[in-house]
C-alpha cells in the first residue's frame, strides 16, 4: 500500500518481476500506469511509466496528479512487450489523504 498526501509531487518506483520472481526484461516494452477509484469507476490518472533500469519503472506524479479526492485508489501497471504479450503486473492500493497544507 502506498500513502500520498494531496498536492505532493513524487515518483513511484515499481519493480516488475516475471512468474519466477526475476526482474522482467523490459527492453522495447511499453509500460502504462493507471489509477482508479477503489470502489470502481473510470480511471483518474493514465501515465506512461519510464523504464529506469532492467525490471524497474518510475511513474512521476505531479502536484496536479495527486490533488484527487481523499480516498482509496487502485494502481495498475500494464506491460506491453515487443512480442505483443500484454500483462497486468501490479494491482495495489494507493491511499490519498487530505493535506493540512491544502489551504495555503
């Protein structure tokens, strides 16, 4: 689980592993990241992740990205390999909390 306060700008770094637990070779892959409300509904963020090293991607969230309604969300990471194989590899909860700094 990841906790974020409204208005934060921060990276989320994600390791992507294969079924055996090894870091997945992402050479030539596209990696997409989405955040949706935990209770369902359309996604609120859709970002292309940056591959930073073998099996590791980064999603850079801006202050606008994190200025969502305080609630529980789900992050999903989808990998599209050059072979055409598509896999959803991460399904994790993100909690956005109200920040005391929102009124500044």
